[in-house]
C-alpha cells in the first residue's frame, strides 16, 4: 500500500493541469444569436396585429395581395425552419390538430417524404423574411426570441403563388411577430 | 499445475483425432470469416460510396432510388449560379457535375443473349472528377463519343471474366456497341461497378435529350453543413418549387440505403451466429469423445495429488491451442482466397472485406470455440468419484 499515493498524485497533477485560469473565448452560440438578432430585430412588430387572417384564408388569396397571416410552425419532424436562411413553414392550428394530418407529420422522415410534402403543399404556407431589396435574410429564424417548432408566428407580407398549378403559397414577409 | 508440455504432448498422442478436429475447426472459422467478410463488404461499400462533401440535387419523388430521378437539364446551370459562393472551385470551374444514371442490359458484343443488368452513368468529363474524388483512371484514356470507361468491378457485376472487359474490347449497351477506352478505380465504393460514358452520348442513346438524373455538387468543407443544406432547401422549395427538386447529402443517401439492406445484413449476422453455434456443437462433441477415453488418466492424476482445477486448465489448454492453430490457418486461407473477391448484387458489385472487425469476430469466435468446447466435457469428466473413475473402462 506504500505505492498508493503515487498514482493518486499522478491523477491529481493531471487534473490540476486541466484547469485553465485564462478567460475562455466567447461561446460560438452567443455570437450566432447576436448576429441573428441584429438581422431579424428590425422586422419585429411591437405587438401582434389585430387584422391577422389564418393560414387557411391565406391559401385562398391572390398573387400580389398583402396579408397579415397568423399560424403555427409544424412539429420538429417536419423541420419547419430552414437552417440557412430566414424561411419557415406555417400551418393553421386547426389543420395541425386533425388526426390524419398529425399522424402523417409524426413520421420520422416527415421532412423529406413525398406524401408529407404534398400535405404541406396543400395545407401550409412557406414564409420567407426578406430585407428591403427583397433578398431573403441570411440567418435561420429558429431560436430567434425562443422560436421553435410548434410555436405560433404572425407575419405581414405579399402573397406569391408557385408550382406548376400555382397552388402552393409563399409569403414574402417584411414584418414578423413571434408568438 | 500440470506442465505446459503435458497438454501439448496430449495433442500428438492421437494425431488423427487432432488433425480431424483441427480441420473441422478450420472449416468453421473459415466459413465464419467468409460470411462476416460478405456483411462487412456490403456495409463498407455503402458507407464509403457517399462523399460527405457532395450534395445531390434530384427529383423530390426519387429520394430513395436516384436511378428513377429525372430533373431538367437547366438545373445544373441554375445551381452553378445559385450556389457559386459555396461550392469547391478549381480555378474558374465549380465542382458541379450533371449526371444521368440508368440501369440497362450490358453484354459482350460477340455473345448471345441479353446480357446482365449494369449501371451506366453519363458524365461531363470536364467536371465529373472534380466531384467524384474517389474515382481515378488506372488504365487507358478518357472516352470520346462511342466509348465507355469501366470500373474495376464491372466484370463481376456483368458475370464476365476480367479478360472480356479489357481496354479495346467492345460492350453492347442499349443495343449499340461501345468500345472500352479505359478502366477506373474507386476502391470500396459502388461506383467501381459502373460503366461511365459521355453525358451527351448517353442522353442520345436513351432518347432523353432534356433531362439528367442528378446534379452532384461539392460544397466547401469549411462551410457550415447545416447552412449549406439550408441554402439548397431554400432553392428547391422556395426559389424553384416548379422544378420539383430535393437536395440530399450523398453520405446520408447511402446511409439510408444501409437501412434498406438492414434485413440482408441481419441475416448475414444470424448466419454467423448459426455457423458459430454449429461449430461449437461439433467442438464440444469432439472434446466429449476425447475426454471420455481419458477418465482413468484424469482419476490417476487426481490420485497423485493434482487438483481438478489444474487438470481442467490442461484440458482447456489443449482445446485452445488446437482452436488457435485452426483459427490462424483459417484466417490465412481467408485472407488469401476470400479478401477482395467481387460479389454481384442488385445495386452493383462490392468486394468481400476482411477488415479489423471481420478478423476480430472470426478469430474471436475461433478462440471462443476452444474455450467453451472444453468446459462441458471437463465438468462431466470430474463428476465421477476418483475410486470409480480408476476402475472405468
């Protein structure tokens, strides 16, 4: 047992070497959040608009109309937030609550499977937050002021209709109210 | 403890039984290595085929089978502009390759019959190698019109001999003869079982002048992969939803295919377990027979003072020496005869791989047979009291 202190001393010396008294560099996440805020903050409305329409109504609007749309981002499996730019998907809460839609969107591959895509084309609007020149903002909206999949969002923007039959709706938004 | 050479000498006392038992163990371990080599070859070829820097733009309805994908010709030009800031570049040229992949009957031009199903890939020769880093020309020249470049595993995929698919030979594809201008290597990937030709040539041959199967792009590895996929998704879903595109990381595509072949891999591992179990039963049976004839010997050793533990260890020693020798022979034979042998399957061909995992499983099983093969007979041998065992016949 006389040899026991030696390995203990070695372990303690090793642990002491791991301690660093220098100031750690700023966490990368904090820097990213600061950049996201600086890009998206100018778009935030002070309060939720009163004249917001639902996603169901937005899907019927014509190309070029300016609308205020309120909806909810689908669940996490769908990956509703784009990871590179400020674009996301909104659906009406009533549609998200329907059993068949809930079941479809619970599938593991909801972000990529063709049947989920068809469902989103039918029941969802794609929102993109743009700057004054119309270019989409180069930061993800996820995490901005705590935004996460399943959260409500209200946006104000112009309706664009895409796809071969012009049935899929995109909102090019310049105003945002998270919540 | 009993001397070491006691156990070794016992193996030579009955040479025929020792050789036959060793042969049986060698066969079992060889079979194990063969099956594990098959499973590992399939797993590794699917894992290595996907380049982590490559993103594929394909039809949204063909996420699980890119050979069924068809997208507009213009996608390559659009993507080159859209992702210009994020792609790997070689001078002014972006690493972006439009490709058409089809499955077609391929055979020797002088043979009868339709030939076997082969995978053809039409590529832009100026760009393909910028994206397909795993591919290297090993013989011959880049094809011109009417010529093809074949992977090293193409003969195995087509059920032909290597001599039938040499530079200068002719293959019949889509009813047309194509001269083989060269061979390429893409070790450990499914690309090696493909036949490559000029993209324009293939589009003419299959009468699809306005589309391609995929656009393969290499993104800058220094960029944020999540952001890069975000840009791709934005292009596909928001900018050009009319083109019905989807972007997939090539590595993730092949990882999904791994899952698709999960049942086959599971059956392979089940076969490994069954072969190992059969081998264990055979080993135990042989050891039972060997021990049954030595009951008086063990009783005599106990009578002179050796404990049961020492005798049991000596039995274990004999069994493990035999199984270790058999395992070494089996591993040597497998590395000589099995390693690198090409196997054809639906998607292409791959080679049997006796990598570290395969050797660990095979050799571990072989040694385990020696250990567990000795225990039950040893337990049985010591059940009899010494006095009765000395009188046993």
